[in-house]
C-alpha cells in the first residue's frame, strides 16, 4: 500500500474510533436546526439579548406573562407529546376559572398527607421496588430512571386514591410515563395504545371507586381521567423519576460525596445540599414558554409587547454544569448559586410538588444508599437519554467484596458501551424527532383546539411568530 493509502486508512480508523465523541454532538446540533426549520423560529429568549439574566425572574413573574398555550406554535409540539388530554393538563390550561379549579384540586390532593405520611409512603414504596431485585445477584446492572419509575407510580397512585397500587396498575402507569418521556427525548415514537390503556383504567376506577378528594367540577368524566393521567401519572411520575435518576447518578459518579453520605458524618443537611447541587447542574425543566396577555414594561428597555412568546431557558439561566459538583458551596451565602429555580418561579405556576419534592427525594435516596453502593462511568447530561446506566452493589454479601480491579474493568467497559450506544441513539433521535415535530405541526392539536373553541375554522400551519 502506498503512503497515501496508509494515510487514508489511518484517517478512516481515527474517524471511526472517534465517532462516539463527535457524532452525537454533531447530530444534536443538526437536530436543533431541523426543529427550528420545521417548527418555526418564534419567541423571545430569556436569558438572551432582549431579556438578560438579571431580568429573568422579574419578566417570568410578571402578571402579563400568564398565557400558556394559545398563540404559540411551540404549543402544538408539547400538546402532541402530552396527548391524550393536554387540553386539561394543569400546566397547559390557560389562566381562568378552569385552571383555578384544577390547580386547587391538585393542591388538595397533595396536601392530604403530612410530612410523616409522605416519608413513610416513599420509604415503603422504595423498599418494595428495590426488594424486587434479584437477591442473589452480586451486582445489579440497572437504568436508574427505569429503576425508580415504579416507585413513583406506586407513590402517586396511593396519594390520589389513598390505597395501595396493584401491580398491574403500576405497570400501566409506568408504561404510560415511559412512553411520554421517551417521546419527549425522541428515543421512540408515541405509543398511544399504552396511554389509552391507562385512560380506560382511570375512567373505570372513577366510575366505580373515585378518590376521596373530589375532582374538578369543571371537567367532564373523560377529562377527569385525563387530568389525573396528565398531572399525576405522567408529569409527577416522569419528573420524580428523572430527578432521582440524576441524583443517584450524581452519587454514583462522585464517590467522595456518596462515601460521605454512607458514612453518616452527623451532617443531616448534607443530602439536601447534594439534592440542590444536582438540581443546579441538571435542572428538570428545559425551556418553558409563556405568551404575554399584555405589555410588560421595563426600566431602561423597550416593553415586551402583548402576544409575545417568551422562552425561559432554565439550564442557561442557572449556568448548569458551569462549576464543579460541590454540595458544600450551599453552606456559604457568598458561594451559594443565586440563579436557582428548580421548581419554577413562585409568581408564575411553580411546580405543585415544590413543598415536598426534596423531602421525598431524600427518603428514596437514603433507602437506596442503605442497601447499595452505586457506581457508574456513564456520561451524565441533563437530558439523560441513556436513562442512567449504573451498577448497584449490595453493601452486604458477596457483591460488596468484589476486587477494585474487577470494578475498574467493569466501569471501563460501561464507559465504552455508553459512548458507543450514543451513536445509534443520536441518529434515532434525529430521525424520530424530526418526524414528530413535523407530525405535531401537521396535526396542530393546540391550534385546532382553540380554533374550534372560538367557533372558527382550523388555523393554518404557520412558521412561527
């Protein structure tokens, strides 16, 4: 072979060997451009040129930043992913009596348990799910999101119905939640039959054995099933599963932090700081959009016009991942992050679970750490399309005594497998994400819903605002 041939062959080898390092990022960048092309450029970005970081909270919390779905082309995409029932999902209802009715019901359901009852419930459900792992396995290979999702399915079923969750119902809830979050991450298409099976169960349950807290009177029987499915068995289960996956993966990839927790050094608030640090680095919300119902005045700047679509970017505002992972920086007001809104802005639809989310995450994490040591070498990103590959090593028994050399080999193999798995997954996300963006705009669920409600014809597809 000539020198040129050898050089070409060497370049090809280097290119192929480097695929896991450059292809996924290149595909993500391409996917973003395709989404913008298909979905249309719209909105005022915050933080951004028009709304700098120092105005983020004031603009987000302004009373005129209260429109939720109507008037934003982006809403079609979120309604598509959250079907069925996005029109009655608490987060997507427009402000008014119907939203107030739904939000009040959600608060009543969640407030029905004391802190002690929440602690007992989450601890019991976590213990039961972990106990289903093979007791004879030396090491458990898991995906943390998949491991924790059944926990929150059981928790929120009992919160709503005040009764233990049957196994077949848990399977319906986790199937629905997994389908929604997988579609959101573009790792699979929607499977509406999975969602329909949960809807059918909820409608039957409501007809024969409704929950103790009366459901919103402004909703029909079908809409009440959609409300429960969307608020509790979709959003709540997905968000808490994602939060726990991030927390446990952060512990698995920061061994000194995990060892300090396992040692119990007499700092009861350390785990809360770890949770805050995790939510700072890996916020659950990406971009929240709001539509202004009136003009938003600003000092020294032009007002934001009515009808504007505001795009609030949580990771960018928080500077997620910009600093090393250091839970102790929360001890000092001078080092504690000031741009930290893990549950939204209080003045504009904050997360209903903000009062007890950290408590329940703490309980689930403590139960997990009592039983297992966590190890992982997987890449930890906010979107977590890998679902959090991790090794659970029992703290007692043969698994705890495995040699460090064998563990290092296993972690090296995990890191390599995780890198290469990102290559086909990124291509899948590109293909399926592009299709779903196009299909969402074609169906126009939000656009057509409001057109029908106003008595007019379906609005045409636009390219944005």
